[in-house]
C-alpha cells in the first residue's frame, strides 16, 4: 500500500531506510514521546526494519515511512496498530526535526485519512504536554477527549 500526496510518498519500510530511520529517531523529542519505537543503535534499526516494520500485514498493522518526493529521502513515519480490545487502530507518528513546522505531517495524515478504509476507527493517544502534536491534531479533527487522570489527550476519527 502506497499513498501519494503533493510532496510526499507514504510507503512500506525498506531495509535501506535503516540509517535514515536511526538518525531520525535520535532526537530527544522523538525519544521522549515514542521511546518504544526508537532504536538505540543502528543495528537495532536494521533489525526492527528487517524483522518487524517491513512485514506489516495491512490488516492489523500498517507501518509507513514518509518520503519527501523532491529529495527522495525519508523524513518521518506513521505506525498504525490495531488495538485488540477495541478493534480501533492506534496511530503513532514522527517527523524528523529538520522537517517539522512545514506542514509535512499534516499533509501525510490527511493523505492517509483519504485512503483509510471506511469502518476502521482510528485514535491518536497524545501526551498532554506534547502541544505540537495536539495543535496538529486539532487541525485534522475536532474529536478531542482529555483524560486528565492519565495525563493524555485522545483524538478519534471514524469514517
């Protein structure tokens, strides 16, 4: 499954993305909000892509690398994983620090939503202090719920 927007190509991970993925995830903000997807070494990056991210089934798991088409370089990623308890799909996203605040993630998520199958609800579980992600999600959907006891902000989208 590939999704193309004006500037971006969302595509499956390839082993050749290992180095770019590793450097993209070494940002402190990336590690702070998504520590479980950030590889600690370049070898861990290669292993995760080879054994997991490149093997999505497009039914329960969707892993996209985001390529900036004009420079043909990975600049981010979107992970979508089915929550077995609710049958909804949780979305995680990351954009390289050099490409933040240029509308790339908004474009990527909107492109994804246009192609997303009807009847498969999505949710985004955002840390309450991740204001940049909340601001982005507020542009995409108005379905916002604050879980103050869990220090989370959850957005949901159903087509």
